[in-house]
C-alpha cells in the first residue's frame, strides 16, 4: 500500500507497509530530502472490536500498546493537532538512510 500524506508545508511523504513476526513497519520517504523513515509498532495480537462515535471498528487487541508506541505513554493527553508533524512528533519514527538524487529519480515515482 502506498499513499501520500501531507503534514506541514514543504514536507511530502510517501509510505508503504511491511511487517515481521513482532512488528509492523510503515516505511516512509521525505521526498524533498530523500530521507528514509520507518514508524515501528507492535504486531497486532488478534483483533477486537470497538465502537467510536457510534461506528463499529476492528482494532488490534493490544491497541493501547500500539498507540503508546506511536504517541508515547501519555497518548491520552490532548495537544494541538495542527502542531503534529509525521516526521518529528511520532515517538516511533526512525530514520534509516537516504536515497541519492539518482535513486530518487529511479525509485520515487509520483502517479
């Protein structure tokens, strides 16, 4: 799965999903800089259902562990959403290299 996210002006991210036995990875690319980023969350331990604003959703049974991995252990404390940045605000964002300009031309294709 690949899609495009908008965070702050000047930032463009592409992302895709991956996984291993213990974790799910969302791989991303900060296209202006070529920096590769991945966000790591624990693998789902089964799926449970929950109701949010009258709608039924399926969520990982370890949802609090998953949310805390991304937003920290005080995830329930309100903060201004407009100040959230996908690259710098997530607790679980890890930079893991970057693409050269030549690699960007070869692999970063905008549809």
